[in-house]
């Protein structure tokens, strides 16, 4: 048998080291390839699910915009109706309010004048109190007592 020189031993050690190194690199590359395949599958699944979700979200945003436009139109109409009603009530109040108050005051004055004279009471003396929906007779007026009000007898 032949003797192995130091250079040959060193060459064998280097060859074994490179074989181990290549084996580790091959295992690492196999794991990276497996991770890339899993990542590619995950991205494909997310894309398949995200596209319909984005379409649904876009449709929801368009629907919300349509509803906002409708609400805006309704609010504008309500504001217009409110201003018209305010103008109408102002017109009715200014047109009929003054004359109606005058007619009511005149009617009240005539009633007081005629009502007070029927019983022989003076025209200014109140006969009864009017409460909405019914008439309540006025209470008797008591004349204040003259004299000493302290309660002592002389």
C-alpha cells in the first residue's frame, strides 16, 4: 500500500468539507423552494378571494353614494317646503291676523256691553269669567269692612 501524502489528505478533507457544504446548501435550497411554492399558493388564494371582495366593496361604495345623493335631494326639498310654509304662515298672519283680532275685539266689546246691561249692572262690571270651553260665574265681591281692623273692641 502506498502512503498518503499530506497534500492528498488535505485534498480529501477539502473534498469532504465541500460535499458537506453542498449538502447543506441543497437542503437549504429545497426548503426555500418549498417556502416559495407555499407563498405562491397563498398569494394566489388571497388574490382569488380579494378580487370579489374588492368588487363588493366598490359596489357598496357606489350604492352608498347613490343613497347620499338621494338624501341630499330630500333634504333640499324639505328645506324648500319649510321655507314655503314659513312664507305662507307669515302671509296668512299678516293678511288675516290683524282683521281677525279686530273682529274678535269688537265682538268681545259688544258682548260685554250687552251682557252687563241685561242684569242692570253697569257696563264695566264683569258678570262672569270666560275660560276656554266654558263660562264660570264670577264670585261675590265682599265689600271691605270699615272701622278698626285690629280685632279689638272699643
